[in-house]
C-alpha cells in the first residue's frame, strides 16, 4: 500500500493545529513546532517567514474547515428555523469532538496584543463571515441576525467555560422566545 507523502507545509499546519488549539499560541514555540512536525527550522521559516504567518495560515485553514463543517452539518435540515437550530447543534457537535476547546479564533484573540493587526484581521474576517451566514439565513424572518450572532458566540464561550452544553440549549430557547414574540406562534425547532 502506497503511503501518502505529507509536504512540509502540511506537516507544520497539522502540528500547529493541535498545539495552538490545545496549549495556545503564546505557549507554542517555533522549536516545539519544528520538533513535533519534523520540518527543519530553516524550512519552516522559508515556507512561512514567521510564527505569525504560521498562525495566519492555520487560522485561514481553520476558517475553511469550520465553515465547511457547519454547512455540511446543517445541510439536511429543512426550513430556516431548523437550519438555525442545527447551526447551534453544531456547537455541541464541535464541543464533543474537540473536548470543549471553544472557538480557535477567540482563543487567539485572547492571546494576541491589540497591535497584532495581521492576526486580528483574520479573526475579524471569520467573525464577519459568521455574521453574514446568520444574515443570509435569517433574511425576511424579522429576526435581527446580530442577536443570533451574539447568542451563538456567547454559547460557544460559556460552553467552553462550563464544559457543558446547557449554554447552547439556553441560546436555542432564547431564539424560540424571539420567534414567538415576533410571530405569535410556537413552532418546532427540532433539527432534522
């Protein structure tokens, strides 16, 4: 059986995907990245240029991975509200899959100085795309997508803090209340 050869760039990104997420950006040094990826330091710097550029490449890949997962997760749900509930269920899915590590982007935000504009811009792009996701999903519903975005972000943060799913369930209940207030009727929010 032929073994797949993993290129040095991919090895570094696979390595930092684990290290940044588990121990954080600041606690992960270049020497550890070199040692665990098996890519020599000169090659790491030739490919990326700096630890900051490694972080940007990682976050860009994480963005694509996360949104692909979200879209796949909600794809079988029918109707706007079922898709919305499925989006919140995706938080629970990721919490279980990644042991309540939370949002990689917010984790980075808590570690970088305010002056780090390059990483901050990647984080802003991710969060802007998430806001746009809710805006697109909730068109013509009368529900402010910014409310839902804030509930989503809060559910991620609080479920990480408590290492429990109740913040997600609470956010879903709030959304149901918003919908009832908006439309005067109760509907089923079960994700299909």
